């Protein structure tokens, strides 16, 4: 089923319904705090989007953007570059964390 996403509240409602239907308790999603999850489910406008995407993925919910066809090739390239840069930043942060831990 596809539903339009027009607000954080719509995402929160879908997330809560999926979590309840799957029998997933808030504390089963240990990678986020129960306060973050509560805020997300209640549609708080200032939730961290990256963390929200992780919760959606964990519950099997895909978030899809419907963009004009005219943006196709340029948008795919931009997304590919952005994802590669984000992965490089995450890898560098993880390496720095490991290096710090090893030096302690």
C-alpha cells in the first residue's frame, strides 16, 4: 500500500502501526532511545531524519520520493555521489573511533 507522506506525523503514524502490527516494542529498537521513538511516532517536526530512516528500514518501511522524470539522470548521479560521500564520512568516523579506542 502506498500512502502520501505530507508530514512527519504521517511517517510517525505509519511507523507506529508497523511496529504494533509486528509486535515490536519500543525497547526492541535499541539503536534509538524510547524518547526519540516517541517523538517520531507523535510527529515531532524536529526529529533527526537519518535516525528516522534507520527506524523505518528496521520496520520494513520504504520511503520513496516521486520526482519529475526530467530530473532522472542528473538526480541519480547526485544521489550516487551523495551516498558515496556519506559512506566515506561514516567509514572515516568509524576508523577514528577504532583508532581512539586502540590508543586508550
